[in-house]
C-alpha cells in the first residue's frame, strides 16, 4: 500500500519505490530506500512530514504515493 495510507505516529518499512529513474534517484538521495524504516510525524492536507534516519522531510501526496510500504 502507498505511504499515504500510514497514520501519524506509525513506523513502516519501505518495500518498493515506483516512478521514473530520476524520481527514484531523488527519493534515494533523501534517504527513501528499500527496507528503510520511515515514521510518519504528521499529515497536513494529504502532505506528509516523515522521519527518515536522522532527518525530517516533507513530501507531497504524489511523491508519497510512489513509496510503497
């Protein structure tokens, strides 16, 4: 299921990242790689604030939908 289905406070593991190579590369540079744990910090109007490794990153709904958990 897409990352947008996770609830705030929930920690999930990335299973797959979809999209073009440039998009997958961009997400990987931000720390979104397969088997990495991600915590949903908050959700604002469908956009997500995520804790990845030691960073907090905001992703819009379309980018978050490309990350499958």
